[in-house]
C-alpha cells in the first residue's frame, strides 16, 4: 500500500478556513479555482494607554510587557491593528522578545470590554478569522458590546512564524508518496521529516522551541492587559479551547467570560486523541453518505455500507494508481482522503463533497485536489498563504508526547484501522512527524485544574468529527465551575453556525452574564 504523507490528527486550522469561508464562499472559491465571572470591564477608551492597576498586578519581571503602550492603527478597512511585545522565553523575560500581531473590530455600541478570539489549529490565524469572519460568525449583540480582537499566536503567520520550506519545496515534499506500512517507506518518510525539521531550525530560529501552548496562554494574558481588560473575555474554537483551558489553569482569577466551543480533552494522550478523531470522522462520513443517498445526484449507490465501501475502493484504487488533475499535478490517495475530510467540518459543505466524489469517480480528481489545496492553504499559482502546517506540527510536538518507535506506530495503525475502517490508516503515523524534531515535548497529558470562581461555558456538537462531543463533557467536568451546552448537529463547533438556541445562550452569557443551565441541549 502506498500513501502520501498521512493526514495527521488535526484539531487544526482547516476548521478555521472552512468556518471563515462558509458554504457559499467555499463553493465559489472551488468553482473559481481560488481556494482559499465578571465581564472584565475595559479601562481603555482610546489608543492603548496602559492601565497602571493592570500592570501593577503583573509579576515584577514581566511588568514592562504588561505596561507597554499599544498603538492601535487603522488598517484593513474598519479594523485597527497592533503588535504586542512578549518574551520569547518566559523563563528569561529579560532576554529576546517577539511581537504578537493583533487585529481589532471596534464596537459601535457602548463598550463592555474586548472579546479575544482564537479560531483553532494549532496554527490557525485569529487575525484572519476576525478580519474575514467576525461579522458573520459573531452575533450583532456581541459586537455591539465588545471590541472583537483576533491575534496570531506565537509561531503563526504574522507572529514570529515557524518557517521551514519554500513554496516549491512544499510542493515537492507534498507530492512524495511513501509506503508507510513498510520499513523502507517509513524510513524514507522519517528521513525526509528530519530534513524538514532541520530547515525549520535554520529558518525559524530559537522561537521554534517556545511555541508551546503554555507560552501562548501567557501571551494571552499580556494581550488581556494590552486591551486594558481586568478580566479576559474569550471565545475559543477547537484547539482554542485547549488554549483557553490552559489559560484558566494558569490565571484562574483573571477569567472573565470564557466560551470553549468544540472542546479538546487535555487529559488524553495523543494516541487517544487520534483514535477519537478517526472514529468521529468515520461517524461523520457515515452520516454524509446517508444524507447523500437520500438526495439527488449522489454517486454512491446501494446501502450506506455499500457507499462507504465504494469510497474505500476509490481510495484503494488511487493508492495503486495515482490520478492526474487538470493542472498536471499528481493526486495521491492522501490528497483524496484530505479532500473527503475537508467538507465534513461543516455539513453545509457536504454537497461540495458530492460533486468532488462524482467527478473523481469519473476519473477527474481536480475538485478533490482543490479541497486538499484548500486544506494546505495552497493557491492555484503554487504559493501558500500561511504557515499553518508548519506551526501545527511545531506546536503539537511541544504539547504532546507521542509514540515514535516503529512498533508502537505499527500497533497504532492497526488499532486505527479497527475503529475507522475507511479513514483510519490516514490518521496513523503522526508520531513520525515528531520523531526527529529538535525539541522534546514540554507537557504531560493531565486533567486541567481550574480554581477560579467565574463560570466557563463549554460547547459540544453531537456530530463533531474533529472534537468528539464526549470531549466537551470531559472538559466541563475537569473545569468544575462550568456549564455544558450541547448542539444536536453535524460538523465542527456550534456558535456561529448552529441555531438560535446556541446563539442566544452564548450571547446572553457573554453580554448579560447569564450562565446557561448545565447540560442544556439545543
């Protein structure tokens, strides 16, 4: 069996792009071949004059960062932009510093404070999300009361980005096909991964060892001070829930109103995370096939199981004989699986998957290739619009100890095939991405400890393929002082794309301080 580099276990920025694009925008982009506690009242009335009280509460060695004057300048039409200085290494605050890029959509109403947003990843750009999607994903009621602030976490895009390969090199490595379930194939992949890791070290510099989520959470508290809020008001999607829960454990007294949507369970191992995602994506694929067959124009015939088998047969066929897209590039089985996974993040995009399957089953993989390119942030001209893939890997290698020995990865592959017969193999071998990484994991999986008094709202979606709904229940229990909202729906995350029940509950919590009843189901 041959495969391109496997689809890693991604609670990643793919969801960001799908959320920001939306169903109609994604369809247009594909058609045009151009994929793309307290409320924390603000002390700030103008251009970032630091509040002495906020700075005084910071640790002495970090006070200069908390007291910095932030200059918000007009940018991007109705937005204001700024760069906030933070330590490169919080263990050496007097050493080098880096800058975090932020963007703000100022409220046009009576300002209660700022709402900081992280859209997921790791590796997703909060700057891009707020610029491109704040007005569609965050309600009028919230925007009438809060400045909405997005930022690129350390290592991401505009904030000391992880840099590894040129665009041409990315294409070259991405086009390689490895037989990962053979010793020579795995050895070749590990060798190439080491080459990439060495290039990351050379081009990124010392920040590469400090893009962990604990450091990003400490940046988040500096950002809280930069917007002059005494408490952090925060909306985190997907990986953003991990960043948020990490913040809550580090700064419990600084939590204001915090919404964690599409929850990650901090207590599980990376292998458990991967297994949970593989099962959830298989479940989502089953739901897609069922809906596809109930409609018109579905290329999958027979029963739901028959349809799943036809998708398996398609992937197996491309593994043996890769296809060629209209632009002349080779489309591998891994690209096909990525193309299948992308629309599963939002059921509004399921018709796009139907179109892509119909085309590739007739021999044209171009639409599937475009979906894979969309995931990789690759533009039709061969350029890449972000570093999300590199940031994703660098952050995960620091945040998650992984099984990297061959025997363990082989066993993991077999286990994944059992829980997800169609997609499982393509979630295997994630450990190969970190085996030759120059920095060891800095974290051991453990339940989050939150000792603050402010209620936190956790949201899960019953058909979420990337963060299974069980993880939301687990995170809510770990936090203790929290309330669980559940949306009965398909796709990744809920707020901004679900229903009035979720929107009203979140808006009332953020704006009015009314915590929804625990275990509310919408």
